[in-house]
């Protein structure tokens, strides 16, 4: 059965196309620097936003119109969504998808029944994957929505909840192994606190560390080979999440000897909620060799919450692709659209239109970033700006051949301290030029 009857296979029509159901820039087979766009970008559809999202907001109920709306039995609905999902993956020609356990199968009366429901749907997904090009980028479990997780999961005050969360992650790793997920993601959900007045922060954070170690041990026990990823987010739903941002989470991973076992899954809107730019979080992870994957979206500049918009800001996608290319790609990660259509974009076709804009925006970012790296644009600017560290006293500093006595002697002998302009406006103009050139097909 066909679910999205108004959409045919989406094609690349080029920059002058006015068809909202065609790619303007993303041309999967086009070679950029020896790899196809598809290989560079590794796009992934998020099952939750695409097949489980009803488009509610804090002030209103769901508006989404979906082809499976009239199916009432939860398991039948879940099966229909799998069929619809693989149709969408095929029509959009996306190589990956990602899900939480509860996105794909309904929870049962007991944990046992929940696992049984999941087994049925996982078997169906496995069967669909056999004839589809689309692979599982990552899977995770939702240890935050159900009321049992009201006080958290691995950082809950209730040990039974800790055990329940562990059982779900154990199952998630088994599912990941069965479907060959490239990575397994931990997003903290409610791993944080509402108030310090009733919180044993030391115990909660230690328990989180214990939880990760047990998950890693179980993965090696069953031979799961995916990359573990942790996804920082500063707040929401808690007022403070323990995995606040990359720097905070890096310190947590180092403290609990986990920094060689996990990498980061970085989400644009989480970066901005933390008061950082997307590229800041990517850079921080990259320079620490911890950049694993990306949740591609963007926030609304005027709203203070996680709006998860589809990415359309070409500056952000260019600077993100710069970091990703400098990282040598994302290995077992990819660009997962943790993005949802606006509540006002409620038609089923909007799911396609929105992914197309996101894919085109990142394809443009890839083109621009690749050309700028090939021509050493930022590298030349930065090399020149730091040239004082290549000789004389600067070289002594970076090589560890000096001390405060020698530095003071150097400073006392200086006739004047000369600085040069950083020319940031010129640099932004150069970035504009590269974006405009890429848009005009140069
Ligand atoms: C929540 C969020 C999650 C994670 C996976 O803000 O980003 O969807 O990506 O649990
Ligand atoms: Co995310």
C-alpha cells in the first residue's frame, strides 16, 4: 500500500527549480572531494519527529494529518508506520534513520509486554531493511516520557527506576545489534535536577557514571559494535541537565574514565540553548577527538526553548560542515534530522518538503566548506594570525622552553608591543562570497 500518494520519488532539479518536492542543491551522486554527497552527508530521518510527532505545542493539541490516523489498534498503527517510513526513506533517498524504542512500538501493560511488542516491530523493520538501502544510524531508548521517570532514570532517587532504565537500555543494545545500528545514543532526558534543595548531586552523578559503565560492559558481552554517543543539552525538561554542554560532559566522561568509550552527538538547538553556537560545540568536540555524530536542526532566535526546526540557515550549515570535514567525516555517525515540521505545517507532504530544505541547506554547506578548506581560506588567516608562535619567544612558549624569568626579560626588552587588525569584517565578507559563488554554481 502507498501512504504518501501525492509524492513521487524526489529528484534533483537544480538551483532554478521552483518545485518544493525537488532537491535544488543536494545531488546524492555528485562527487565532492572524492566522495559522493550522500557519503559525506549521511542523512538520517528521525522516526520520532516524522512518524510519532502529533505537532502539539505548550498551548495546543496536535495538528498533524497523517495517512495512518484512522488505524486505532496500536500494534497495527505501529506496523503501518514502518511501511510508511520505508516509503518515505525510499522517496527521499535517505541512507539512514534513527529511533527511540517507544517511537517504533507501543508500550504494553508490563515491561515484558513492551519488549514483546518491540520484538514484533523490530522483526518487521529488519525485514524491510533487507530490501531497502536505508540503514540504522543509531537507536536509543526513551527513559524520560513515561511518569515512572518523573525523577529521572539513571539519576533517579528511586533504585527501582534505575533498574527499569537499565533493562530498557539492555534491550536497546540487543535491538541495535539485531538491526546493525552504527551507534547507540544516550540523551540525558530527565538526568538532571529541578532543585538542589532535594537533590544528592554527588550520588546522582556517580550513578550516571555507573550506568554508562554497565551499558558498555553489556555491549561487549553481546558483541554490539556500535559507537556509544552522548548528546549534551543544558536544560529542558530539567532546569539543569548533567550533560549541560560538550565541555561539561567531557569533564564528566573524564572523571568516570568514559572518555575513550563515548563520543558526542551534537545537536544545534541544544548548543544554542547552552548559550553556544552550533559550531562552538562541534569545534570543542573535534579538537578533543570526540566528535561522533550530529543532530541536525536549528532553534528559533526569538523563542527560548528547543524548537527543533529543520535547518535552513546556510551560515550555520556551512560552519558545521567545515567542522565535520576537518574531523575527517563522522565515521559511525551522520546528520540526523532531529527536526520537526512546524505545527502549522501539518500536511503529510510537509514531511518531505521540510527534509528537502534541510538536505539542500547541508548540501550547500558541504560545497562551501569543501571549497574553503581546499583553498585554505580560514587556515591561512589563522596561520598568519598566530605566526608569532612559530619563531623566537613564541616558539619557546609552545615548545616548553621558557619560564617566567625569561618571559619577563623578553618583555622588559620590548620597545613596543605591536598588534595587527583581526579584520573580522573582511573575513565575513569572504565567507559571503563563497556562499554566493556556490549558489550560483561556481
Ligand atoms: C531531545 C533530543 C532527543 C535525542 C534522543 O531534545 O534531542 O530526541 O536526540 O533522545
Ligand atoms: Co537530539
